[in-house]
């Protein structure tokens, strides 16, 4: 089986979760939080490890679907929902959590040195979280097509031999 056989009509749509899965993996190595021009990547964090695993799983399922011509939209939908949840919570929780940790550190240093505390820099969301949100949203949207897809025959075919 050649690589070109993977790109037959009907299976090209699986390029969306394939690229989305790869983008999820890449997003874990990009800056998730930026504090005063210092970038903190997501990778050493447990959430980033989950994102890497879910992204690799999405890319693997999409590739296998293209090779075997089997539908894997249900698992891709669940993978996309899990990764979207992780990325959304990271987007909402991580900056405020980091801000509290920086404030605590600044106050502790001021107490030890017996000086006035300085105003700590604010933690901002980095590009990795935005890329992860976009990639997870694309995987969810692709998987959601199984829910909204129209049936081939919405009504039963009338048998001409039936008496009416």
C-alpha cells in the first residue's frame, strides 16, 4: 500500500485531526506562560504530558483511519474534548496561579530583607496555550461531525410490492 493511497477521496478529511494532533504535541513545547519576557514552556508540567499523549493518540488514530479506511470519529471526538478541557483549564487557571506564586515570593523576599515589596510582573498566557486551544477545537469539530452527519437514507425505502 502506498502513501498516496492514504489520500484517497473520503479519507482526506482525516488530515484535520492528524495536523491537529501534531499541533497539540508541538504546543506543549511552546511557551504557556510569559512573565516579564521570561517564557515558561508547558512540557515539564503534568498537563503538558497529557496534552502530548492526547495529541500523539489523535495523530495515530487519524493516520490509522487513513490507512485502513475505517471511521474513528468517536474516539477522536473524546480525545478532542479531553484535550480541549485541559487546554481551557490551563488558559483560565495557570496565569492566576502563577501570579499568586510570584506575589507570595515577592512578599517573602521583602519580609526577609526587611524592605517594601515591589510590584510583581503579571503572568500572561503564551502562544502554546493558544495553539493547543486551536488544535483541540479543530479535533473536537472534526469529531463532532459524526453527531451532526446526515443519514444516507433518513426514511425507509418504500417497497413497490406493499399494498396500500
